[in-house]
């Protein structure tokens, strides 16, 4: 590289990309929420390992859903709704110690197991997939897979960076 | 391969007046596909009507391998260009819909849908007199021995859509290209999504372990700052002082735009 004159000539700053790529968007949001989780003293010490890991997982999913524009996609809407519903329920549980709500999930899980077909499984995996016809389901799935793969890459990079 | 042309030499077709395919393909989906075959129709029939033809790489066509989905817009434009040549080069291979219409001279209007087969068409839709191009009817050629009523047509269109989406999904999921069969592909996709979700879980545990092992808050701020700046580091953008952050910065000068890496697993270790 030719040496540059520090005073006069400086390379023009690269033009900002017209729209940030999916990876950039997801990375930004995730890093922000991760920093939030990490720096909050209260959360850092309480609970067990699983609870803390779950918090990070929730941060990952919610940042992913927000990065694509919270309500633009059916799956992101459903995902955010699910996370918020769970957060509410968790607060509710903690405050009231009510065990009645917990049985709801177990019951529905047992019921479906026998009649599982390809598209049913897919509907369960993709958030918001239950109330969609197959055509939309496939489209949402493709977008969801794309974002999920990007999210995993981002998380992998961060973990690689900071681990020994 | 230049021509998206249909090789229909045995079309039992009719004169085109106007036909459109607006309903099968939503207008926002493939804008390049719908083209106007004005000159073509004009040449053949002597009328100057506008007609829109959609040229798709039909599943039953001989030329399907030659064409790729991405070139649909190119094909359309080239088809329009070739329209005037069609009458001249009227070999069996290059006969378009319009060309075959010449033979019959009826007053029917056809539109070739995606699934129309090449040879031996058996049925056609009702004729339409000359009307403005925007129709709400879709005139479709049916395969031999297949029903042509509205329900089957809608079914067929729906199935086409679904198989198209399955194809895009196959491209996304690594290793899915070789699998044939809808059910197996679906299984593969489901496995992939499940593995991704497990990876998220595992990585979140790992990140939590990282956090509990060392106090990285200052460094992470630097991470975030770098992220937000999204510019290559040159040493002057330093706004953090912790050791780890400095390591990161020094290491990252070799590859400042790690975020823009295409290969996820290729992240270089800095230390």
C-alpha cells in the first residue's frame, strides 16, 4: 500500500451500504441485548445456569425477530407474542406461585404426538405456523430458516471471539 | 438459448385477442414475467391488439432445462423481440402460441400456464372476444387427459406455488438438493430447523459461561461500538481500554469487517 500523507490525503470513507445486510442487523441487535444481559448485575448472579442461559436464548430470539422488523413477517409477530406471553406468565407465576398454568403446556404436548405428519411438525417448529396454509407456511419457513442460520452464525462468532 | 418459445406445432389454438395471466402469479411476485406480446399478435392476425403472454419455463416443456427461472424477464423481452420473426421462422421448433394460432384461425384465446404440456393439448378454455388486456379470466391449456374445470386449475396453480417454494427451501437447506420427494425434503428441513434451535440453545449456554468466567462488560461495549460504527478500524477509533478489547482491535485490523463475512465458520481467531 502506498504510504499516505496523513495530513492532506485520506482515503474517502467507504460509502455506507445502502441497507444493512441481514447479518449486520441481527448482529447489532443481538450484541446490544447481550451486553444488556451481561452488564445487569442483578441478573448476572441470580438463578442457576439454566436460567441465565435461557435469558440469553430469549434475547437471541427476540433480537432476531426484531431485526427483521417486528411485525413484517408472520413468524416474527408470533415469536414476539410468544416471548411476551411467556414473560408475562413467568412474572405471574413468580408473584403468585400458581401451578395451575403449568399444566397447560404438558397436556397439549401429549395430545399431538400420535398424529404427526411432515407439515404438522413444521408447523410446530415455525412460530405462528399453526394458522397458515401450506403455501404461506413454506414461505415463512424459508425466511425463518435464513434468519435462524444467520443468528447462529452471529452467536458462534461471538462465542468464538470471547472464549479461550 | 434465446427463445422461451413454446414448441407447439400442434396447437389447436385460435387467434389471440387478449389474454392475461394476472391471477395465477400475483403481480408483486414476478413482475418480469408478464410481458406484452403485442407485435406478435399484430403480425399474426393483422390486428393491433395488445396481448400479454406469460412465458414461463413450463414444467412440461422441452426447453425447461435450458431456461432458468431467473431469466424469465429476459425471456419475455426476447420473446417480444422474436415475435416479429416468428412468422418467418416457422419451423416446428420455433412456433409460438401465436404461430399455432395461425393454423386454426378460430376465435379463441389461450394463455399458456406454467404447467401446460408441449404436445397434444386436449382442451381449451372458452374463447374471448377482443377485450382490454386486464382480464379476470385465466385461460389455461390443460395437459392431455387432465381436467380443466376451475377447481383443478386452481389446484394445479396452488401445487405449482407450493413446489416452487419447496425448491427455494431446498436451496436454503444445505444438502437438500440431492433429496427427491416432498416428504423427505420436509423431513430434512425439519431436522435442520431443530438442529439450528439446538445450536442456539447450546451457544446461549456457552455465552453465559463466557460471561460468568470473565467480566467482559467494557470489552463488549467496544464490541458494540465497533459494531455500530461498522467501519474498518484504524486505531483511531479506540474508545475502550480494556486488555481484551485491545486484543480484539489489534487482531481485527487484519479483518475489520468480520460482520460482512460470508462464511460463518471462517471467523479468524485473533489471539
